[in-house]
C-alpha cells in the first residue's frame, strides 16, 4: 500500500501485466518496499510526480528493465544506480539533473536514454546530444555509457594513482620510521659504547692509580728497609767488634789463668819463666787481698767460702785464686743484661755456669 494525496493506493491494482504505472500520483517518495515485492513488474512508470531524490534502496530493484522518471524534480541520482544491471530503458526527461553517477557505466544492457531538458554539465550535455527521436536516444545511451566508462576509468586511474601515492607515502613513512629507529639504535649503541669506553678509562685510571700507589708503597718500604739496614749495620758492626774484643779478652784471660795454674801446680814452677810468673801472680794476689771489697766478693764466690783461710793450705789457696778471679770476671759480665743481646755473647751465661762447675772440680782436687 502507498499513499497519494493522503489516500492509500494498492500497488497491485496498478499492475498491468509486467507494467506498473505510478505516474500522475503526486509521489514525493518512492515506495521501495512495496515495489520490491512486485518482481514481475519489470516496467515502472514514475513520471509526472514530485520526486526529488531516489533512495539508495531503490537500486536494489534489479528486476527493472524499463524505468520512466521523466517530469519530476530529481536533482541527483543515487551513486548505486549501476546495480540496476537489467535496466535497458531509462527516461530522465525534464528533471533538474546536472550530472550522472559514474556507476551508470556498469549498466551494460542500457540501450535507450533521454536526458533532454536537464541542466547538464556542458561536457555531459555535449555527449548526450539532442535525443529527439528513437535513434538519437539509443545513440545517447551508447555515448553516455562510453563517457561514463571513460570517467570511471579516469577515476579508477586517479584512485589507483592516489592509492599508489598513499602506498608510496606509507612506504616512505615506513622507511623513515626504520631509518629513525636505526638512528635511535645506532645512537643507543654509540651511547653504550661511549659508556663502556668511559668505564674502561675509569677502570684503567683506577688500576694505574693502584699500581702507582703500590709502587710508591713498595718504594717507600724498600727505602725504609734500606734506611733501616743502613742505620742498623753500623751498630751491628760495632756490636760485632765489641763481641770479638770481649772474646779476645776472655781468651787472653783464660790463657793467663791457665799459665798461672800450670806454673803453680806442675813441676814447671821451678823453671825461670814460671818463677817470674809466680812472683808476678803472688804480688797481684797480695794487692787484691789488700782490697777488702774484692776479698769479700771472692770469698762469697769461692766454693770454699765456708772454710777459713787457715783451713786451706797455701798452695791450694794460691791455686784457687786464679779460678776465683775468672769466676769473678764472668760474674760481672753475666750481670750485664745488655751483653746478652749481642749474638756473639749468647754463650756468656753458659760459660759462667761451666766455670762454676770447673771451680768445684778444682777445689775438690786441691783439697
């Protein structure tokens, strides 16, 4: 059902065979839904109405073979007009069309076209011609289709060109993006290399500083050791000389004591040399006995200090005096603690003990 001037119209009543006549119905819009149900109506007459536009759904009436839209107020046709692939006859006489949709080039079956009394573009009007009779309308259809195909081809080429240009721009953008990413990667790589080089230089600098410090410390230590060895070599040499002199003095003392003992105890005392030595010894003993301090010390050191001088024989006492004298000297040396620090005199305490033991043995022999 469709409405014309407020009255409902049954479209089936307008169908006559394969023709549907809706002309002079004062239509302002096309009843597409109702028309879609009338697939047997391949001829549609919509002339002498008040149509200004055709809805895009109208292009779905692909069963139409003849369409009359003359004497309406159409200002444009839908871009999907090329979907009416079965259309052979199209009457657009006396409308307000300035241009045609490019999709018109897809109407391969179109054989008749009337574009008279439309404000067409000059180029399209020139292609369409006058269309005053059947032949001219057929020629108009052929020329317009060719013209639309040319426009479509140009548009396709332009579209392709734009597409290629867009693809080229996209490719350039991708290339620029890749280059930018490559530059960024190179910059990051360079920064990492510079950071690594900086750390390497810092490490080398610190290592060189440590080596220099170690060398300085070793040099200082070596100089200190050399200075210490230089400063300690003189006292050491001095101590060595003192030790050697003390050894020599002790050896001389032991030699003298031995000579006196030999001259006192053996048969050699009658020899001239021993007589002179004994005389010198007796004078020295007498002089020492006159010294009260030395006499008391000798008495304390002597193993026979518990016995009185009268209890000892003269010869025994004379023999004991050299030994006591040696013990006295060794006693004095043994009390000097600083002498023990001399390596060459480490034997001094042991010698003092040994001398005491010898003194006791001699004393036992003389008594």
